[in-house]
């Protein structure tokens, strides 16, 4: 009998805790949540950003980006190209062009 009461109390406590956690997550999503798409810089569209990313991809920039991210020595021009690629990718993803 005592064990049954303890188990019942434990189940109630776990259920209340779970509800509190889920309620906190729901409230957090409503207040802050997803900020939405960021506007692209003036003169840029999702298509123009995608075209420039594709052009850089076809020139093999991905390897340069990986080299920079890995901390390997690269030329200043390769570093600038990698930075441009990362900037464009940030615009593309931030602007929700991929959805």
C-alpha cells in the first residue's frame, strides 16, 4: 500500500514536471522563436545569390572554403573568395532562399 502510494506520487510528479518543461518550451517558442527570413541586401535576389554561389562552386571554391575553415595557409585572394562564398551562403540561408 505504501509502495503503491509512493509510485503513484512519483508518476504524478514526473507528469507534472514533464508538463512544466513542455509548457516552458511552448512559451519560449511563442515569445522568441524563429525570427523569420532576413532581408537580402539591396539589389540582390535569391536567384542572383544562387547564381553567384553556383559560379563559385563551379570554380572549385568549396575546397578553398574548407582550407580556410580548417586553418590551413591560403593566399589572400583565396581567403577573400572563401569569405565572399560564406557571405553569399549566409544571405542565401538567412533569406530563406532554400525553402
